[in-house]
């Protein structure tokens, strides 16, 4: 389970006059975000003392100078260059502006060495010969905006940053080791990267906060990586953000909307119409730790985990909806060699052409609490839930109205083979499969069903047809 995250820098620099320089955007040293007007010599003296403390790197350090960026792409690039050169800064974009980027920047990449080498060495030791972690090359990481090595805050004011449709492949933001990006109220459109992160890439030693942002029509072409919209390998918080029509198109592309390999907290976000070739059409968590709350995954597609995929990872999803997604395995959610904790979930109307219309798990742990799994369909086994070599724990949940529709399909509600299944105070009802049982199928697995669980009205049988006895279940 991922812990609490503290990401990014906070604070406010001193107020002051406008400053402008040749070839640079005007800078406005503003007050705090609440717009409080600072008056009086005593207040200004306090701000001066705070500013001096910030320059010394004190605990209240802020982003530095404030930049107002006119509606001009060159001025945006210049402001980011100057802010990063000065150790950080806060940028405010022109309201509703459309910043069109036409080419990748020529910039030296200072990313090599240090924490990156340590991370890659650790991955190599843990997963020798892993073909899913190819060596990085600088030319893979083209960005239309300057690399971020320091605390940078960008307030979009409803502006759009877009890659020209005829431009070469590049993403918008690359946050390198020691960099901190805070991005809000902006639309990122048509990003395209030959590596991970079609719009945003956060390196292992970096952090980012993204809020009230829309990422649309972006693509990762990485053969083994992904993150059509965002790839996070560091620390990240995502809030009130929408991912629409993003894609991971590599031969093993992961995380059509977002791919996480670091530490992530996500709240009140929506994934709609994204896709991945391999897994995680909406969101993929691969070797990372992620907490997802109050989010929606609708009409996403992948080979495994149309809405959400947790592979070799620790994932917690709560108070969220996974609806109308599709995949070969795990139409709504797929879990493999991983832990995924699901609470207050609505897993509805998802489709698998293979196993697990709603949820699929292989060699994993899946506690499902206070949730509803309904209206899902599998052409293989497990219309609602498919569990293989896993520990499936269902508590105070309903698995209703799911179907396994293939000619040899079993377990319209739940299909378990090997491993263990436990049901407590739950209901498995109104499910159907072509071959019995239609409710709960158990094969070569331990099964525990408490007295307060109902398995009823499933077709053609409730549990009869399982290869092991299922107590507390009518035939």
C-alpha cells in the first residue's frame, strides 16, 4: 500500500514591481494565491525576511520569481528557461491562450548519473535480463519546453499547450532529477513521444503535482514503456484531471492514459477513451505504488485491464467507477503478480473477450470490499471475477448480473482456479454461464463462505459443477 505523499514545493515570494528585460517576458512579482494585498512597512519587512530565508533554502522556500507569460509560445519557452536558470519560479499563463509548439528544443540533458544509475542498477539486479526496461538514450526524450530541474509552478488560467500536428514527436514537460513541477488549469493536447510520457515525463528523482488539467490526444510510442498522457517514475499527485483519447501504441505499450512506476496519489480524476496495446488502457501501475480515490475509468481499451491494470505493483483503488471498458483479459481491471485493494467500487458493464469480464487476477492478492460488480461479460470464464493462483477476498460486496457467454464458459459470477477464495457477508446472484456453475466455480482452490453470504438464483446452477465442495452454497 502506498503511503501519504508530500510532493512539490510551496510558498510565496515577496511582492514587488514589474520587471522586464530584452527578449524576456514581463515578470510580475505577485502576492499569494488568495490575492491578499500586502500593506504597511511591517508586513513588507516580514516578506523581506521570508524572501531572504527562502534564498538560503529555508523550510519555507518557494518557487522564486513570478512570471506573467503573454500569449506567445516563444515567451513561454523564455520564461521557463529563465525561471529554471534562477533555481525556480512561478509562471502564470495568459487566460484561454493557445500556445502552439512547432519543434523540439535543442537542449543538453543533464540527467545522466546519480539516482538514475542507482535505479537502473537496482532494476537490473531485481529483474536480470528484463527486456521491458531498455537503456535510455537522450534522443528519446525530446521536449517542446525546457527540461525542469528546479521547482517550477505553472498556473494555466485555462490556456492550452498544443504540439502542432505537423511537428516532429515531442512531449511537453520533462521533469528531471531534483525537479518539481506544479501544473494547474491547463489543457495539454497532441503530445507525442518516442519514449514514455506523451505529454509529461517525471523522472525517478523528481516530483510533480498536476491538478485541474486535461490531457487529450497524446501518445507514447515506447516499445516497452508507455504512458500516453503521463509517465511517472518519481513522486506525483494528480487531482481533478481528465485523460481523454490518449494512447500507448508500442508493441508492449502500457498505461494509455497514465503509466505509474513510482509513487502516486490520484484523486477525482477521469480516464475516458484511452488505449494501450498491452495493459492498462486507462491507467497502468507497473512496479509502482499507487493510491487512486474517487476516480472514473470509462470506455478504455487494452489487451489486459481495459480500465485499470496493476502489474508487479501495489495499488489501492477506492470510491471509483470502472465502466464500459474492454480487454482480452480483465475487461475492467487486471491484476498480475501484484496487490490491488478495491473498496467502494462500481465495476459495471465491462467486457472481456477472454477471462474476467469485470476483474481478473493472476498470482495476486485482491481484497474487494463494499463494492458492486455487475453487468460484466466474459467470452471466457468469470463473467464478474476471474482469479487464478490468487487470494481473492470478497467482503460485504455484490457480484450480480454478470455473464460468461462462451460455449465452454463457467463461473458467470466468480471463477476461481487454484489459490484461495473467501466470501463474507456478500451476495452472488443472478449470474449466468453456458456451462455450470453460473454463480461460483471453484477448482483446486481453498474456499471459505460465511453464513451471511448468499449465492442464489444463478444459472444453470449456483455452485454445482465445481471440482471441490463449496459449503454454504445451494446447488
